[in-house]
C-alpha cells in the first residue's frame, strides 16, 4: 500500500468535518494533517508516496502555490482539490453546494488518480524526448561514423584489394545507411508526438514541390510519370510533417507502383476537410496486408517486421486532426489518401472549381520559383480519367463540387 | 585548403580528417572551442567545420563568435538530419552551409566545391591570419 498524506489547508469549523469525513471515506488509513496555510504543507520528515492538498476557499496566491509546486524531479508534487470557487483547470474544484462527504471523497480519489496519470504522462513524454534527442543523436553519430568510414575505405582501396573486400565494405555502407534511416524516422515520430506543433498556414504546393525535388532521382530512376492537379490549396498544418507525409506516400508509389510507375497526386474539398491522394497503378494489396497498412505507430511492436513509413504517416496525419487510408480503385489503381481539417470549405470548393484537370510543370519551373502555388513534377503528366473519378471511388459519399 | 574541424566525437573527427585529406585538404582537428579559437588565430584557414552539439559547449554560440571574429570565413556546421531548427538558427548566425550526418564523400566534396567557389569569387585568396588582422 502506498503511503498517502492529505493536507487540509485553511479549513473553517464548518468545512473541516466534511473534508475529514470525505478523506476517511476516500482513503481509509491515510495520514491527514490539518494546517493553516500552504507554507506548512509538506514540512514533515516522512516522505509520502502520494500527497493530496485540499484547500478551502483559498486566495489566488495559495491556490497557485499549491498547483504549481514541483518535486525534485520537476514533476507536479501533489494532487490539489479546491473547496470553493473555480481556480482553473489544474485543480479539481467543488463549489459549496456540492460539499457532501461521499461526493468529495470521489473527487479526492479522482484528483489523486489524475495526478498519478499526469506524472506518468510527463515522465513518458520525457522518455520520448530523451530517446528522440539524446539516444538517437548518439546512435546517429556512431552510425554516421561507420558510414563515412566505409566510404573512405572504399575510396582508398587499392585495385588488388577489391573484389570480396569491396563487396563487404559496400555491405557495411548499405547497412549503416539503413540503420540511419530507421533512426531518423523513429526519432522524427517521437519528437512529433512529444512536442506537438500548432498548425500554421502552409502552402501545399510548396510542400509537394520540395518533395518532388527531393525524390527527383528516384522518379527518374524508375522512369515514373507524376501527374499533378492544376493548383494546390493552402492548408493549416505543420510544414515539416506534411513534407514527411507526402515523401512517404510518393516514395511508396514509386517503389510499389509497378514498372515505370504512373502516379497521380490529387486533392479535393470535402464537407469539413481537404482530402489528398497519391494514386498509382501498382498491384492490389492483399486483405491481410491492407489491414495493417496504416497501423498506428504505437502498435507496431505487435506487427511482423515491415516498413514504418505508413505508420509514420498515420501518426503525423492524426496529430494534425486528419485521418488516412487506402482504397483499391476500379481494379487497376491504388489510392493512398489523407485528410486535413479545413474551415472555409466553401471558398476552397470555389477555388477548386476554377481549375480543371492537371497541369504539367517541370522541375525547372520549381527551381525558378515561377509556379508559385502551382503543382510541380519532374516528369510528364498522365492522361488518366477525370480527377473526380478516382477521388469519388475513394470516397463515394462525397461528390466534388 | 586548410580546414579546421571542431568536433568532440573523436572518431567522427578522425574520419572527417581522413576524408578531407583524401579530397586534397589539410585538416586541423580540435575537440573544444578553446583549442579551436587558438588555431583560428594561428593558421591560414579556408573553412571551419563545426559540430553544433559540442560536449558542454554550444557550437551555435561558437559559430557566432567565429563570424564576429571574421565574417569572411565559411563555417560549415555538422547537423543531424531532420534538425531543421539547428540549420535555420545556424543560418541566422552566419553559417555558410550544413553537413548532415551521416555524410558521404560526395556530400563533403560538394561542400568543398562551394567553399572553393566562394573563395574564387573573393579573388582566390584564402583567409589568413594577416587578413584577419587587417580586417
């Protein structure tokens, strides 16, 4: 049994018996100390496992003192319940009409439980930050050293040392590259989860353009064609996260889109959201694989080993208030899509209505900055069916205006 | 070209030194900013390669110090990938470029080409102790 100590602070003759009765009901056997002010709280020599501070009609300063107190680990020191007027969201508050021992007892228990959960949550967030920043930095440094050393070894290798030696050094280089990529991806999702960003206005065309530039060598390598809509909307989101989402979806299409992949990037307005999609003509995905495609990152430990790219997409989309998924379209195409919440969908619908089909823009346009919000592609445009067709199949309930 | 490497991780420092040597440069390696400051004022340098995560020291603050001493010296910072915040802050403080870890010989070669171009545009002269004294 964990040691619990309750402090009843500033109780009047009328509130004290009620609070005492509630304390006994909530935590039989807990130590209860009645004190006059916050300065007297926590002065005992015995360090309890849990502390609950109950303040009766406190002034703002006492309430703040109680709520803001931290322990030596920098975590909230105790649970706080205020009997009196509402003092903010960080403490349970009970107004006088609810001062009934059984109800107060429930509030005491709930406050202690919330306090424990808050401390645990803060501790786990700290773990995430530590893994994301410190451990991945240290791992990345060591792996980086192996990678660069392998490159140097290859460069200084004499012709008669090549053959199997070179193949082994190449193995080291490739393996360290893979490790570095895993470290990067995992640390990215950990950082995103531990330190959520507030959404900001983002020009989606700019994000897609940068991703296409980054994947230009891959696009050319597999002789892919990427078709784009004539324009892109501005969204509210996190630029860096959107970059990673598009990067993973496009990379996925280039990898699994079959020979000389034909890829279409699309968007449309829905009732209160914007939907974006990457459509390719790769083979259909089996039902068992489909079920685990966008498996949440926190459940990956239960899955057989597979890539983490789409789980990363799922987390980053969810953190921005959207959702993502996969649809097989008309037997020959696959659509990987994600949504983002949108406020002014009527305006976006009008904007989208003023464009039709896709527009081909070269990487030179992107590099020149001559295409502003417009789409960007390093390859020739497709001559596929209307944009609406594929999007409607992905979500038949939402016609495009 | 003489290059000053400021990197507290000895193996990274060593492999960077060997790689730079392979690419025709002469590297001076230090593991802290105090030694780096001494070399900065005693050697003729073409560039500085600086780690932003130095043990117990701020590489970014040292970057500001370097550019305050001599704004003409190209400083390349080592960063981890996806550390956009460091790259932006380093740029604000006058960094010439970023080299994301893990870096390849080609990455290093590209940075050196940029540095050579920069010096070429400045008249082909490397930044020397005398130059710093006169600036």
